[in-house]
C-alpha cells in the first residue's frame, strides 16, 4: 500500500476500477463522462456518446468505495472521509425507503478499527520521506494538517522529527549548495537568500543560520549544528 498523495501501486489484490485514481491529492476522475465521435450518413453530423450516469450511492456501495480506496492507498481517516463525501456529492445518495443516512466519518473510523487505515503510521512514513528530501518540521506539520492527521498522532511522531532536524537541514543544504556544501564565496545578499530558502523549506531559524554561515567542509558533522 502506498501514500495517497503520490503515484500509487496496489498493495492488496485490487478490485479497483480505473476511475478511482487520483491526480495530485484528490483528483479522482472515476465519474468523468467520456465522449466519443461518430459520423452519421447525412452530411457528416457529429454525434456524441456518453457513459450512463452512475447510480446514486447507498450504504453498501459507499462501503465498497471505501474498501477499494484503502486497498490501493495508504491514507488517513480525514482523507478517506473527504473522498467519500466527495463521491456522495458527485453521485448523490439513494434516499429510498429504509436507506441509511450517509456517515463517511463513521465508515472511515471503521476502516481504521479494522486496521485498513493507520493515521500514526501514515504520519511516520510521511515525515520520514519529507525529511529525507530536506524539508523541515514546519513543512511536515503543514502536510499533517492537509492530510487530516489529528493532534495526538502528530505529537507521537514529533520526537522522531526533532531527532532528524539537523540531518534534514543538511540534506537541503547539500541539494542547494549552501554553507558547508557551498563554495564559500557568497556575499551577504546571497546568504540572506539562502537563509530565506531554508526557512521556506520549514527549518528552524537558528539551525538555518548556523548552516548558512558554516564554511565549506568535505565532512560536516551533525553535532556541529546541534
């Protein structure tokens, strides 16, 4: 199972149809109408053909959508809830006699209770991946908010994020040739731009300032920036 904010691959035997794919965070095109062209006999008049509109969802269909989604994507309760609510808006809800009310939040919680959704594991994996790319704690916190990670789960991974802060900042500096990875020829204006770049990447001001001011080094030590 993979992260639902990136390119995904199926982790379980998938019963997904091709419509339940994402573009970006949540750009599912499963219900997009496709148009084809045909030419009539009378003067080449174009005819359009459309797929039949999908049936409104009911409780069973909504649960199937949820199961298919968590088969394919590592996600969070918040994102799964948003996905299901969007599907209800797109397709409508079957309000026939005896139809249960749609409760996407409760369904997402049930998926979590069954172990199909794990917000804490998602947070751990997302934080580690972002920090390997050189992004700091503030950017990670923003990603958590976007993914709907609750405060308790975010706090549980905060110590690990803090432990990797220097390593992550140096990874960013290496990519951008800042401080110990630079040439040492920068003037004050360049250093200000480098400091601003590190702050935009989510790093602490004091840590970013130390790295920007550091002289070139072939082997910078993490302890030098603690």
